């Protein structure tokens, strides 16, 4: 990870109107459909509720999604992302087939719904179709509810080939392995051999203690340890969560050049645990943020809670600082920005966010405190404009198509939840 500058000048500039301008932020991990179920899994279903019980609710909700509803939910989500200051989304997409597991007449129908939502809202997208083959490290078959996620390798490579033909200025097609438990080693090798050398590659890993224990039991190594022992983990990889690391894994992962996509609000909502941020920063590791299940859609909140989680566990303040900057906000924003081109496979430098001069959180702000005040002064929106790929998509804090997108979303979600 590169050292942030001693001043925020590389992160901050001013428009001719005197407003503060910051680079657009990449959201490195998104499951768009889950935005519509935010808040629906907050009642106890088991005395030891965890990710695994939350997943049952998610499966039931996923079974209701089709291309039309996926488009409506994704468009609402992406408009919210843009209004919050995200300008790029990495969409980790595993909801491929119809609820009964049969492919749609167009096997790429669900992917195309996401692409259309990104195009129509104006967000930059790296679509990551997900290979999902088995229900556990033991190679068990997918459950009935997982059937719509599944591909064999041949079908998955066909999907990637179809989608790569649609790449454009704001759309990049990468690839994702759902997790080590869901993709056998041989399949991973076959897909990697067929991928373009520069294709972004993402994977869920070491999110849950149970996953770590199963991997140890059946593969004789922890997930990140096993991956690094068996594959060349380098700068094309983005490891999502990587929450449960040993000190040795932390140093080795940082040295690999891979990105870790940390999703603080989702990891907190699911009770996952805390990423070892300070040790990873000390080892020079690269990282970014994602909103994952979209219990929150705010880069400010992700960055703030990345820092706050470390404060809670260490009982100290201002943890995410560097030799180049004593500002936690500057260090956090710089880290999120530095990883974006690598994790997305796109040049995100044309994209920027203009902050609202009159926002109370920025009253009397100066160049040396704007970023900290934006990140650490609460959730009242401070975004005035957002520009992606040379186009303005947000003005006066509102997406240009907010009302039409919201109407469609409300109608669709009311139908999804009707029964």
C-alpha cells in the first residue's frame, strides 16, 4: 500500500464555485438483490443467530428474484450508491438461473439486468459472474435453494464469453469464485487457465469461523493459507472479507499484492468479526471497501466503521494513520482510492464527487480537515454532484432519475413482499 501524502492535496481540490471535490470511491463488493431485504433479518430466529441463520432468510428472499425485479432493485441501489459518493461497483453476481435452477432462455438474463441497471443509472461497473458448484468443502451437491446459483465449468466459461462481448467504456467483465467451499480446486484451475491475464478475480474467503474450521478439517490448512499454498495469489486477486487471519497469513497476504475488500457494516450486521487492519497496514497491505449486503449504502459509513471497529477492540483512537499522514480520514480515503484500479480493472480517475459547500458538517471547513469532517461527522448527506466517465449523474444531492427509479422499486418490492 502506498503511503498517503503529508497533505490532502492529492485527495482534495476545489471547483471554480469553491466547492470541495474528492475522487469517486469504488464499492468493491456488492450483492445488489440483497438491498431489498435490508432490515428483514433483524428478528431472532435462533438463540445463536449468525451468518448461517441469516443465510436462510437470504435464500428465501433470493428465490423471489427474476430479471425484472433484479433490474429494479439494482437500479435503486446504484442510484443510492451514486448519491452517496460511490462511482464504481464490483457486482459479485451469483443469482444466475430461474428459482428452480433451470437457465433462462437467455442464460445471461440476470447478468444483463444488472448491466442495464448500471448503464441506466450511470455507475461504472465491474461485473463479476460467480462460479458456484458445491455446497461445502466435502464436495456435497448444491441444495435445492442453491440450484439457481450453479454452473459447471463449461457453462460458466460460456457465460463469461457472452458477457465479455458487451464490455464498454464503463463496463468490465471479471470473474469470481464464490468461495473455497463452493468451487473445487480443479475447477478453479480450469477457469483460471481460460481467463484473460488481466481479468479481475474476486473470492469470498475466511469470513466465518465455521468456514475456517471446515477448511482446516478437510484441507489441512486455513482458507487464506491454503489459497496461497496452492495458487499464485497476486495483484489480480481481490479477497473479500479475509476476516479471520493469523499474523503469518496477514503478512503473507499483504506481501502478495492482492487486495482485501473489507465490508464493515455487513460484517458487523452478520456478526462476522473484525479484520486485523492495523497489522495489515503495518505490513503494507492493500485494501478497499464494499457495502456487500447493503444494510448501509454509504462509503463514509464503511470507512468510519472500519476505523471505529479498531478503536473498540484496541481501546485507542486514530488507528488507521500512516507515516505520511496523521489523519485517519485521509489514510482511509487514500487506501480505498489506491486499490480501485487494481480491484476493478478500470481507470476510475475521471470520476469525482463534489461536496456540498453548505452542508452543516463542512461549515467553516479547511483543506486540512474536510476529509476527516466528511467521514467522521455523521450520516447527513454532504454530496452535491457526482460525475462518472465525464457525465454528471447526481446534482443537488439527487440522482437525475431518482423519482422514476424509486417508483419502480417501490412497486416491485411491494410485490416481492406481498406474500
